[in-house]
């Protein structure tokens, strides 16, 4: 999936339905590989449950997500819903490998439980997250206090290895 736009806003309003741009493998069992997703925009806002995603839910590998933008704002606006840019391996069993996420922007603001992630929730390995930006600001005021950049293993059993994070930020601001 290739998307190029001047300004991009993805606003889900927590409607109970997935809202965003997806190149995912949605099968609960075998499933194929997720597709790759490239998004280029002068400004990108993802809010209230909006997602840009190449997740895998089966044994196929997740796709890769590449974002190139002037400014990026990710915020759940206080709602307890996944909001952000993801290439996770979501299958809690023998899931496939997660994809990689690459974000290049002049500035990136992540707040209110939003995230950039390449996690694994099962036996598949997590992907890698690469961020290149002048300023990375992360703050959280939501119930879990969990905003940020993640490449972790979240399995209750024999989980796959987490990925890595490459941070190329000129300035990092962390606030509560």
C-alpha cells in the first residue's frame, strides 16, 4: 500500500471498528504475509484509535511500515484504545515474525497512550523500530501511562525475541 498526501488525519473516535490504513495479514491460523505500507505526508495526525498498521495475526510474517512526514502527532486523546503506527505479531501462539517500522519526520509527538511498535505477543520474533527525527516528544496521561516506542515481547508463555529500537532523534523530551 502506497499513500502520498499533503495532510493526513486518521481519527477513529473509538467507534469499535478499526480505522486507518492497513496492509495486515488477518488470519487466525496459517495466513499469508502482511503487505508493506508506505505513507508520505507533510503532516500526519493519528488520533482516538486510528492506526497505520502492517500487523500479522497468523503464522505469516507481518509487513513493514515506512512513514516519511514533516510532523507526526499520535494521541489516543485519553481513550483506552490502540492508537499509532504498528507492525506487531499479534498471534498469541505460533505467530509469525513482526514487521519493521521506519519513521522519518522533522518532529514526532507521542502522547496519551499512543505508540510506535513492532511487538510480538507469541512465538514469532518482534520487528525493529527505527526513528529519525529532529525532536521526539513522548508524554502520557492515560490510565496505563504507556506511551512511547516499543519493540518488546508480550507473551505469557514461550515468547519470541523482541526486536530492537534505533533512535536517531536530535532531541528527546519525556514528560508525564
